[in-house]
């Protein structure tokens, strides 16, 4: 056998560096300190019930085992979107917990959007888990509640969906502002809430990942007090830095108009959602949709607009056309092409998302899409 082949045969029998160091590292730092398998795998997603927003996120919804932050100004739809996410989780047989810190949660409003408490579950005889409402007094107590319920629910059912909504972080007082302990707030240091949120999330992110909990934190945007330089950003949020650091998806909502002819007689608002941070798909995507006060997100309307933008449906005057079918906007569901348009739209959106992630349909197993280093082979003489 040639000399070069002997060298090549000896190199294949040689252990990898990782195989040699792994037992030594486990012996020195512990069995769970090092692993060759990923521990942050996302097992499921919960839809927002808005196809445009799910498309902007780049996945079928918000991820489980991760933190999602939804922020915006007042009356921008933060709580309503969180309610629709919890309603989807409840519809799929999951457990929903709502940390109510603003004392402004309307049970009737939530029921109109599909989220039911025990009162409505018993009245309508529904086979779902009722909504659990928690009322923490301080930020550390909110973290304790989230950790306790996450572990207990996962211990009972290892496969069910768990969705927890914290509404809102800004409305939850830090320990130094607890009204039952202190009455003088003159000594409260600035940034007390941010420090407690940062300290709590350093531990909580591991808990929600181990128990595969979809945690949603709501936060509102306020204006800064004081002189602001021209052109500078004059908005701020409570605990913006720690929330942004630990979040996997951050959604910012802006109201860009109203639905209806007059503002005083409007039936909803037009919302622009921006995905400013995204660790599970390409970030900086936008979604525009209408939020109707009586029905929630107008999913059919946003899907129709997406189909028009992608050329699936063409508009001429006040009519819309799909192949040989001609209809008006309010006649889309009964036009006979509703399901076919949605099927083509989902196929196009799926292809767009795969292209953004560096993938394509019908790929061969031999193709590689990552920068895998090639092995150096010794050629025979």
C-alpha cells in the first residue's frame, strides 16, 4: 500500500478533538455543563390569527420557549393581539395565564375575541382550559408566578401548549414602590424597574426555554421629559434595554389610520406592525392590517391585500378579478375562489420565506447551504 494511503487511513481512525475533550470537560464542570446538541430548539409556534403578522415574523406565529415583546403607544392593539394569541392557544387545548397588572382587563371583551374564562367555559359548556388570571403586586412577584406556573403545568402535562401574557411590564411596580410597604416615593432611585426586570430575566429565560413556554410581555411607549435635541428620538419605554436583550421577537405597533369614513364613526384602526428584532427569521419586516373593534383582526382583508400585492388578484375599478371570476371586496368569501386564492397565497409566501432563509423547494439531500469546510484529501501518486 502506498505511503500516502497509510497516512490517510491513520487520520480516519484518529478521534476528533471534541470527542477527546468532552469527557474531560464533563468531569471538571459537570455533566450538564457541555453538550453537542442544541438546547434552544423551538418545538411549536402559536399563531397570532393574522396571516400578515405571521408572515412578517417569518414563522407560523410566535415561538414557544422564547420571549416575545409587543410594545406601542396607548390604544395601538397590544392587549388585543395578545388576547388573540391566547385564544389560539386555548383553542388548541393549551393553558393560558394572564398577569393582570393594570386592573383594566375586560372579560366580555376577551370573550368576543375568542378567549374564555371559567364563567364562559361553564356557561357555553366548552371543552377548553379556562383562562387563569394572576395579579402580582411587584415585579419580583410576577417573575415568581411565571416560574411557578410554568414548572407546575409542565409537570402535569409535558406536551400541552403554555402561553403566559404579562400585561404590562410598565404597570408593574418595583419592590421599592410597593404601596403596602412604603408611602414615601421621594427616595426611589431611577431605573429600579429596569434593574429588577434585568435580574429576573437572566434566570427566567432558562425556565421558559426548558418548559417550552410562550411568554409575551406587553410594554407601552411614552414620551421623554425634558429638552430633546431636534431629530432625536423622544420616546422611551420602561425596562427597554433588558426586554430587548432577552427577547427573541420584538414587535412595535403603530396606529396609521382608522377604518371608516369619519374618525368619530370608525369601526376599527389601521395598524402597522414592525418586527424590529427577530432571532428566528430575518428581521425588519412589516405587516399592515385592520383591527375591527367588534371582531378583532380582519384576517380576510389583510390576506386579500397580500394577494393583490403579489399579483394573484387584479383590481379594475371597484371590482377584483381572479382568472375569470369578478367580484367586489365584500363578496370575496362567497365568490367561489376564496380557498384557491388562499392556497396560492400561502404557497407564494412559503416560497418567499424559504428563499429568505437560504432554502428552496424540492432540494436534494446532497446540497449544502452552510459554510461547511471541505476535507483535504491526499491524492495518490
